[in-house]
């Protein structure tokens, strides 16, 4: 390996010699299973052979080739995970004959290891996978954001591969099998892991420097880079690596460690200069310069770009040191502290080894899936059942012990009584949740605002009701005025006969409003009477309302503290036993997870019963610890019971329990009363909202009714005016006049014809038509006879008649266009024309299309049927 121009290191792959996996593995299948199984496994064997052949080929340096090389190594590593449990490839059990793996040392290629061990093969493949990751990282262009992310991620993946070699035991097993090359030892894997992490952290350092981050952050990142390099250098300086690597390697890592320690000092000094801490700035600069000078003395053969970078850093630090010393001598006059008095520079680690568990998971691969004999599967199932039985039995014992502890402590009111003595009082969980729900919704103090909403809604409904009644009364007064003026000529029905149904509804609304007002008063009285009870719910925290255990006023022997301390110590011991039980249960589950005897079963050495007895015995120590834990807990509970009796006698716990239960009941009663009042208020709010909607719809109907009556009034006034004027024409002249009226609208500016006689009575103009308006012809259709149901849909249903103002055959088509009546209410015309249901008092009232308001609904809001009306 060499140090390239970008002063980072990549690792070369291990070289291997071609190995034929197909023939030895097939012979083993045929002898251990059958020729039929061997023939069935031909495709899988060929796939493994091809994967091994791909690994044997040298890789190319371009990025795409490196990525293909990485994928090939990952695929072969997953295949080896499936080969290992099925084929005993090892020196001591060489059942797979003539199969030996040969791998050369990556750092001293003249050395090699040839061992019949699949662990050497796995360790070498993982090493090469890490090497390819490092080459991908080195090939990335770190001058770009994408490149620096790729480099940083690949270095962390390389560190993850080396960590997997070490943590999974592959490296150690390879060494134990006789692999004599140093590069696959756990020590070398640990060193290379730290080196890859150092270079990944260095990528982050380049990123924060390029991003102009604060000097303090840059110092922390640089210090962590130096720490990783220092750890790698320490491993290179110790056996078995101290004599294995080239001196330029050691010098490179050592100089890198010094460089980034000095850079951390440099960035820290910049931060200190901004804070005008000149003395510490000078000290940090001196320490960094000294570290660089010492490292340069022993650096031999390092890359020129690295040496140039170190020299540039040293020059900058010396320049800043000279400036700081001058400022201190002239201005600050601070004493420069000794290096030993300064604390360690803070570090910030931003990288970690990437876990390869997912990419190396072979659970979804199908290689050799049929090569587990039925006998071995049955034996494995039997052993698994034995292990499950042990774990189930012990888990039941542990759970039973924990339940006994919980019940016994609850009976003794522990540790609640101790917590109460110390001021840490708590409510029962369900009661605390109820109180929190009340407080979140506003608490008792918020009920007054909701009562004000009730009052406001009641007032709004009352105003709507009054407005509607005034509208009807005004129309009735106008109708009576015209009836008095025109006498028998005023033939349309009286308003009171047409609005009877509406008036009945309005009266019902008024009655319901009065009843609701009485209910509102009851709620208000109930709130006022219950507020002293509910006020406890406004205490925050609610625990402040609870009583607490107080120390005795007079003490005879002064041993209260000793009693409490002894009891607390026993409770801590009990808690420790509980934690131990949880750890023992987890230990059993972890042992089962790692308990894989399939390779031993497939090896076929000895009887299954002997193997089971040996393997199952490893659970005995844990079972013994569980039994000891349960015995110790029982003894400790007896001790706690005696101590608690003494504690209860000294601190008068019985009175405290009575007071506490009384407070619990008071809080529960306050919550219940609050909910009851809250429920009644909500019912009242719903009632008023629904009633407001119903009154609004009735008001709209009244507006439509009044609009229709105004149209009828205007037409009838025109008819009466003509009759009073005494017009009498011949049929021909009448026909001509009718044609003129039909063919063209009258001039809006022409005056109306004067009355025939000065003694004719004065006739009021049409209601809603301003003086000087057009004179309309008499309406051509007579009123429908009373009692004949008009073919009219109910209110709110689609009407077959056009709305007011649209052309209507036979009637409205003879009328000239007229401006809408200037009515006070400004509502749209009644949707079905004036022949509506209000003009047929004998026709049953149609059901309105909107939902019935709550005062007619069963159980919603009628008096004496809803909790809203229940006295508080």
C-alpha cells in the first residue's frame, strides 16, 4: 500500500490461488447423503464455484469495476455462510477431502497460508471486502459534496468489515485453524478499523472546513481524527504488527496523528483569540507546534503532499504565535499557563463502523436448502423443544417471583409511604389520568366561560325568535290595513289563518327556550354550590393536595432516621434482586439465540442423546442463579415486613392512610361532579346550536312567505284600483288594450291615469312599489279555491314552478319586467310561487326536510327527559 497524492490510504486485496470447490463438495454430498442429493445440488455447487472464480480474478481500479467487485465479494460471503454449517471444512474434521484454501498476506505478499479451513476463506473474503470499500473511498472526488459523502460512507463500511472480522470471531477462528499471515489476525483487523474510521472522520473535517464552520467545532472534529490515528499508531507499535508493516506506513500514521492534534490546537487557538483569552491561545499554539516538530523528526518516507500540509500548518501556527505573543506583551500582559495545567481538548466523533449484518444476511439465499437430513432436523427439533421447556419453566418462576414482590409491597404500602415521607407523593394512575383530563379541558375555573357561552346562545336564539315574530306581525298589520281600506274587495286570506302553523312552532320554540333557561339556571346554581368541592382539581400539581407523612413531634429515642434508612436499604436490595431476575431471563433468551447445534448434529459424532445432555448442561448455572435469587427474595421480604411494621408504628401510618383515602375520594367525587356539570353544559350548547338552526330555517320560511304575500298584495291592489276607476270598454277596445299591454311594457315615466271622479276614495299604492312605479295589469289567474290541495312539493323540495322573476306561462309572461320589491327583509322569493302550503289551511303540514330539533327528539332535550334538565 502507498500513500497517494490525497494523503489517505487504501488497502490492497489479498491474493489467492484457484481452488476447485465443485468436486470436493459434491463428493462429500454423495458420501454423506446420497448420489441423488449430490445430483440435485449440482446447480448450487456450480453457483458457488462461479462465485469463487469471480473472487479469484484481480480487480480493476475504475469505480464501476470496484462496485462490481464489491458485489461479487458480498455474494460469495453470503454463500460461505450457507456452506459452513453443511460442510465440515476444517483441519481437525476434514470430511471434505482435497479442499485447501491458499491466501497471501496483503502487506507481505511473499507470505501465504494454506489451510483446509472455511474460517480462513471467510476472513480473507471479509478482508478483501474492506479493501475494496477503502479503494472506492479513495477513488471518490472529495472536492464535491457527492464525492465526500461517498468517501466517508465507504471508509465507514470498510471499518464495518474489519469490525465484523473481529467481533464475529472469524479472525480468531482463522488463526486457530492455522492461518499464519498477520493480516487476518484480530489485532490487525482492529488496527485497520481505527485507520478507516480516522480517514472517515477526516472527510468530515474537510467538509466542516470547506463549510466555514466555527473554529471550536473544527477543533473538536480534528481532535477526534487525531485520536483515531493515535489508536491506529498504538496498534502498529505493538506486537504482532510492530515488525510487519513498512516503516513508511508507521511514519504516515504517526505524522497524521500529530498533524490533527496540532490542527485541533490551532483551531482552538483561533476560538480563544476571538474570546481574547490570549494566554491560553499562546499555550495551545506552543503545544501544537511542539507536537509537529517531534513527529517530523521521526517521519521517514511520507508522501510529499502530507509533508507540505504539515509544513503549511506549522507556518500558520508560528505566525499566529508570534502575533499573540506581541499582543500579550503590549496589551494583555497575561501569564501563559503551563501545558500540564491545560485540560484535554474536546473531541466530537461523527463516524462509526457501518454494520454489515444486512448485506451479509444469507437467510433469503436458497443455496443447499435441501441438504439438511431428516434425522438431523428431527434431532434439532427435539433439542429445541428441550431448550424451550427449560426457558419456559424458568421464565414462569421469574414472573411468579416478581408478582409476589409486587403484591407483598402493595400490601405493605411500599414504597409509596417512603416516597410520601420524602415529599414524592403520587396519585393512583387512573385517578391521575382523570385529573389531568379535567385540567387539560380547563378545569372548574373554565366552566364559567362555558356558562357564558350558554347565556350568549340563549340570547341569540331569543333575538332570532323575536325578529321572526316581528316579521309576521308586521305583515299581518299591513294585511289588516288593506282589508280595512278596501273592505269586501280585499278577498285574499287573512294572515292569521295562513301563519297558524308557523306561529305554533314559534310558540313551541319560545316554550323550549324558557325551559332551557330554567335548566341553565339549575346548572349555574349547581356550579356555584359544587365549586368548593371541585376547586381541588385546580391545584397544580394535584399531588400538592394530598396529605403527607410527618415525623413524630416528640421522639423518645431519636431512631426514626435509622428506621427509615434500614427500610430503604432493604428496598434497594429487593430492587437489585428484581433487576438480577430480568438479567437472568435475558441471559436465557440470548443463550437460546446463540445455541446452534446444527453443525454438530450434521457432523454425526456420537449419539444424539449424549450430545443433548452435554449441550443442555450449559443452562444449569443460570437455572441455579434463578433459584438462589428466589430464595434470597423470600428472606428479604420477611425482613422488609418486620421493618415496615416498626416504621408504621413510629410514623402513625394508619392515620395517614385514612387521610389519603379520604383525599382520594374527594378528588374522585370532584372529578365526577365536574364531568356531570360539563356534560350538562355540553347538552345545553348542543341544544342551543340546534335550536338556532331551526329558528333560522323558520325565519327564512317567513321571509319567503312575506315576499310571496307582497307580490299578491301588489297584484290585488292593481285589480282593485281598476275596479274603482270604473273602466268599461267594449270587447273590441278591451281586446286592443290587452294586445297593447301584452306587446310592449308601459312607459315607466308616463303618469298613471287619474281616477274617474274626484269623489272616488283614495287608494294606497301597491305595497313595496315606490310612487310613480308602473301600473300592472290584473293577474289573469284567480285564487285557487280553499281546501283544494295545490300540486306543490313541500318546502325545501325541488319545485316545478319557476322562481319569482322567471317567465311563467299564462300569468307572469304578460307582465312587464319589474324591479324586486323593496322589502325590509331582503329575502329571496318563496321557491314554489305564492301557492304554497301556507295558503291551504286544510292541508296537513308537510314534514320539513331538515332534522327535527332536539325538543321533539326522543331523549335529547325535552324537559324531564335529559340530564341537562336534571337539578344539580
